[in-house]
C-alpha cells in the first residue's frame, strides 16, 4: 500500500486514467457527429450536387465534357495500347476505360479530398453542422463523376455488343467496397490536407508513379508472362479496381481472395482514419 501512495506513481496513474477517459470521450463524440451527419443526408447530398454544377458552370456542354474526354481517351490511348499489347479491342477497351474511371475515383478521394475542409472553411466557422458532412459532400461529388464514367462504359459495350447486364449487378458489392475505401481516403486526406497544405500535391506525385505500375493500361497477363506478378500482388489499389472491373468487363465476380484483400485494405484505411480524425478534429477550426 505504501508503494501505491508514492507521489510520482500516483500522478502517473491519474494522468493515464485521464488520458484514457479523454480518448473514450473524444471517440464517442466523433461517433455521435458521424451518426448525426448521416441523418443530415439531404444537406450533404445537395451540397455535393451543387459542387458538380459549380464545376461545369458557364460551360457550354457541362458534364458532357466528361463523356467527350473519355471517348477521346478510348480512341487514342485505348487503341494504341490495345495494338501494342496484342489485345482484342472489343475486350480491351472496356477493361482499360473501366480501370481508368475507377482509378480517377480513387485519385479524387486521395488528392482532391485534401481540400474538402479548406473549401468548406466558411461553413465550418459559421454553422454548427458536424464536420463530417463535408466529407460526405466530397464523396457525393466523386460518385457523380463516377456515374458519368459508367455511362461511357455502357455506351462503349453497347457499340461493341458485349454488354453484360448481370455483370453490372455483380459489380455492386465491389462498388460498396470501393466507396468504403474512398470514404476512408477522404477522411485521412481532408484532415491531413487541412494541416499540411502540400498534402494533395505530394500525394499526387506518388500516385502518378503508382498509376504506371497498376494494371490499368495493361492486363495482368502482361506482368505474369514476364514474371512480374509482385507488381500487382502487393498493390492494394489493384484489388479495389478489380472487384469493380472484373464483373463489368468479364461478367463474373472477381476471385474471392481479391474481395478479402480489398476489405482488409478498407479496415486498415479506416483504422488510420479513426486515429487521424481523433487527433485533429478538435483542432480543425484553428488549422483553417
């Protein structure tokens, strides 16, 4: 008992206890704010749709530019890479475009999301909405662009006469996993982008390198033939792309282990997101 009465030890014990209680309280507050944000779905859905309108404000064609740019990409890079790798264009073009569109979604959740809180600074400092609605707002924006991209894929498959309606239904679980990962990316990037303004630029450079070693512009068979399987086997973004692309392009579910690895990656991202949010949420107003 005399040992427990020791001054320094007692102070350390009480300090650790307070830290533990503070951790629980902060975590509970974040969970309450997140639940409240989900209930305010009309707010962040409206704001996300407004962001899409603002992006194409005063544009003659508006969102149609997304379709035009993707069509030019298909006609240029798609044909060149298809012929270079000796691929059947009717199968390779949907493969290429689907991978490119999903990659664009992932890229947005990791780079553009770095400004999610910064562009909402006025709202955050004037209104009492939970901060998480601005994260969901960004995700709505990126999903609308993803939807336009899906339109291009459907039109292309119709032209090539290889539309797989069942495959689009089978892609739904992959899209859920993709959005779960995307929201985790948004959380991390939004908080880190508010603290470090160079975050989107630095991460964009790293992702540009990762793009060229991810099977997007080429099928994995090209890597397998050259004994370079490790390039995609240890790339978690490949699995996020494949669980969406494989059903759409091939009309069947991706390998089961790809879903497992994609879900494992989502769990890891959300663990990091929880730590980052807990550390920076209360300080966010002062970081803006």
